[in-house]
C-alpha cells in the first residue's frame, strides 16, 4: 500500500474531509481545521492510503494517528475506509501496514462501548469483532472525553502492556480533547 500525508486543499483533502464526515458522528469529530493543525505536530499524521500503484487511482482509506517522538505507543484516532473499498480487506491491510511501519510499537484505539442499549449495538459488535480479528484486545480501560465514553483496544508489542498513564499522555499530546480526558477501569 502507498500513502501520502494530507495537506490543506486539493483533491485528497476534499476526499478525506468528505470520508471523515461520512464515517464518524458529529459528536466524535474534531473540527477539520484542528485535525490539520494537530497534524503539524511531530508524530501526528493525517494520511491517505492507496491499494493501487496506478497514478490517478482513488485513495481507499484514511488514518489519523499519533505517536510521540521517542514513544513506542501509536494511537489510531481514526480509520475510515472509502465505501467503494469496504468489504475487500482494506481496513485489515491498513492495520497490518501500520504495524509494519511502526514495528515494536503497541497500537491502541478507542471504540464506542459495545452495550445492548446503544442506538447501534450490532454495528458496535461488528467493529469490535473486526479489531479482534486484527489482533486487538479489550484492555478494560475507558477513556472519558467531552464527546462521550470509549473503550480502549490494544495490540501491544510483544512482552508489553499499555498503561493508562502513557495512554492519557498520548491522548493529551494530540490536543483534540483539550486536556479534559480521563481514563478509568471499566466496571462491567
């Protein structure tokens, strides 16, 4: 897979912004200008992904990741697959490629709680199963953000676990929650 950082303006930025708006509820989306602004910080990347090596091919996925310089923890804030590429293994390939490009790093992400009383329980279950198939496991941690509560999944590097302290440090490094996030253990 090939990638390119997404800058302001241009076709890739318009495509990414549209996919971002289609893929995530408004309450979970940071303003697009803020996503771009934070992507100027070292280790924060807004990236378009292509399956095809052909010039002019359409991108198939979007990621927004954060890894502080010197850290071995990568936070996958957003993964969105273009509707035309869904169901073809694109998301799985992107996750595999992130693991290869960040060899030795643990990868963490947040998902909406998988609870029966949610407005979309089946979609949340499918998302959890997708990430579990890709090697992620439920850490039992919950991040409380202004936009809501999210479960933390991790694919730790061999011999390593993710601590709440390093996770909250990385979340706050991105600046998207403006320092109001909290982490706690889930009470099931």
